[in-house]
C-alpha cells in the first residue's frame, strides 16, 4: 500500500464520501503484508508495558518491597505520557550507520527494541530485595525504550499506508499489543511459577530471572520484523543550514503545522483528543478493587478480564476497523463514544448483584467490545490528523494528550467511591462521556464541511 502524492499531507480522516468497499474486500485487508507486519510490531510494542508496571509490582511485592515504594515506582510509567518531548528527535534525527542501513523509521525502531531487551535482561540479573536501585534504573531504560518504540512505530504505521487503511492497521496493531499483554501478564507469572525450585517455599529470585530473560528474548519478534520489513517512502526534508534552523524544523514546525492547517478547529480537535477515552480510563482505575469487594476470586478475574476480556477487545478492534472502512471513521468514532459510556452503566448494575459470574462475563463482554471499537476508530482518527512530514512528533503529542487529563481525574476515583459508593461512581463515569458525544458531533460537522466539494477553500490545507 504505497503512498500517493495526495497522501503527503493528511488534513483529516478519510472523506465521508469515499466509495464503500464490498464486505469481502474490507475483511481481506487484514491479510495484506502491512497488516501482518503491524501484528508482530504490535506485539513488540505491547510487551514492555506490564513488565515495568503491573507485573513488576507483583514481583516487587513478593520480594518484600513495601507498598508505598511500589506506588512511587509506578511513576516509571510517566515516560509514556511525556514521550512527545523527545519525539522530534525520533522524527528528524538520523542515527549514525543505522539510518543509512535501515532508514529513518526502522533504525529508531531497532534501537528502541534493543534498549527494551537490554533493560529487561538487566532487571532479570538483579534481585530487587538486595539491589532495588539497579532494577529501577533498568525499568526506566525499558520504559524510555518502549516509549521511543511507540513514537517510531506510530510514524511507521502512518507512513506505511493511506488514510483509508489506517483503521485496519490499528486493529492488527491492537491484536499484537493485546496478545503481548497476555504474555507479559499471565505468561510471565506462569513462567516464574514453573521455574521455581520444587519444595522451596517463599520468594525465589531465580524464578523471576528466568521469566524476565524469556521476556527479553521475546523482543526478537519485533527485531526480526524490523529487519525483514521495507522502509516507508522517505519524505524529502529541506537541509538545515545551522542548528537553530534544525531545531525550528524539529521542534516548532510540527506544532505550527498542525495549528496552521486546522486554525480555530485545532482547539476543538485537541479537546476531543483530551477527553475521548475519559469514561474508560477513569472507570478502569477502580475496576480491580470493585472485583475484590464483590467477592470475585483471582482465578475468576484472571479468566474473565485477562483472557476472555482481551478476546472481546480484539473482536471489537477488528469490527471497528471494518466499520471504519465501510461507514467512515467519524460515524464509528461516535458509535465508540456512545458504547464506551453506556457500557459503564453495566458495572453499576453489576454492583447490585453481588458475586454474579455470569453478570461479570456479560459486563466485561460489552465493555471490552465497546473499548475495542472505540480504540480502532480513535487511532484511525488520530492518524488522519497528522502530516506525514511530522508524523512521529504530531502523533506522539496526540497519544500523550489522550491520557493526561483522564489519568489526572482518575486519581480521585478512590475518594469518590469511598464517599458515594460504586454505583454512583460507575454512573458518574458514564456521564463523563456526555461531553465527548458533543465534541464528536461538532468535529464531524467540521469534517463534513471541510470535505464537501466546493468547500476546499475553507478546509485545512
């Protein structure tokens, strides 16, 4: 799916008036090489996240690290929220030798993947009970390597296909990402348990060493894909005459370009990006405490939310990708917003039933299916907003913005539950989605005007 000249600058998602594909052809997109590449690259992107957050906290607690310290160490994940700070370097700075060999995008991907693998190996060879600081530094290396991989991978995906195919690439990317999270969540615990010496009770650092070394080796999936994949068509960049001109092109122009193309519409777009996933993110913080308080066992929660729930998310991502190609991104963006907010009401209903395993399966099915549809459409929407000349920087800014406000609001979720209870909390998170519907409707109207024949003069350039 090579670029055409018309794809050089994307002023928004695919036009709503584009001809509809037959259903068979729409589904066949998932077998195209670009889609299959995103499956394995998505696996490489999804692997590190839990290994420096959820899984690491399990390891640290088993090693006897106090909960306060574990909470502070979760700030390692802030690297993902601020990746836009160094995204201009990933977007524009060539790497000695590597860029000449692999190209701009693949060279950064390979460097980031090697950093992740090295960091995971470093964590494996240190015991947090006796050497916590080295584990933390290695975890930071994994987080920064992972965030850098995300920057380069988002740019690679955007530049590998036209806007019409972005939803499908997002769906296969999410598939690989979710499979990696299963492997880095349930898989690493399974490996550590199997590596324990029989008859020895308590904490065994050697078991975690074996598990994390297996995770480091799993990064070879992404490395092999990078080495065997083509580099997207390179966009010509004007040569900088001095350092100041280079910094202007790397740091200022990507943001100025977005404001210039969308003018007053930029505020609307940025507001939509900042709140689109707020219902899901805020609700998700209290999901696990809710399961515990409702009396669900660890096995029940693991089976329903970590395995079955992931399958439903993947199904939603594929459905969202196909619907976006069939109906247009803006329609599916609205559908995802409605479903994401409404599905939170099912948890309010579940809170009236106590321990109800069938009810949990039903609520998780609906919530994760809605989340998958919303994510596929949202990623396609963000991809369509970028100018491919600055794709890494602009997409990194968008993907960071979509979590900052929801994560900040989610910090107050526990206090709200203590004061008002779970049912009010879940209803409240659903109501948080109401402004999102208004913003999607306004954005859709702006997009419709911009893509109407004869209105080109008013559209973003």
